C-alpha cells in the first residue's frame, strides 16, 4: 500500500466516522451538537486531493441539507 492510498483511506475513514455520527443522531439536539463540532472540518475536506473523499463529503452534505429541508417543510405546514 503506497502512502497515497494510505492517506486516502485515512481521510475516507474520518469522513465515514462523521457520517455515522450524523446518521445515528437520535434527535435534533444531538444532530445540532454534532454539526456544530464536525461540519466545518467536514466541509474543509471538499478541498481534498482525492475525488472519493470529495464525493463522500458532497453526499453527506446533501443528506444533512435534505434532512433539514424536510423538517422545515413539515414545520411550515404543521402551523
């Protein structure tokens, strides 16, 4: 395994751990706490030299955005 593959695997592993924390957030308060801690460093990974890491971060960002949009939509129509 070359050093490039090791660096890519390490970045993917870190991004995957953040993804799992976001996915396992039991409620909005927990999600907000996780995002306050991990969102900025996660978005910085969009500048990664590895396409696979950038794609993974993009996917996670879309999931978080979709989750927040759906909750806002439900809140809006519940009023």
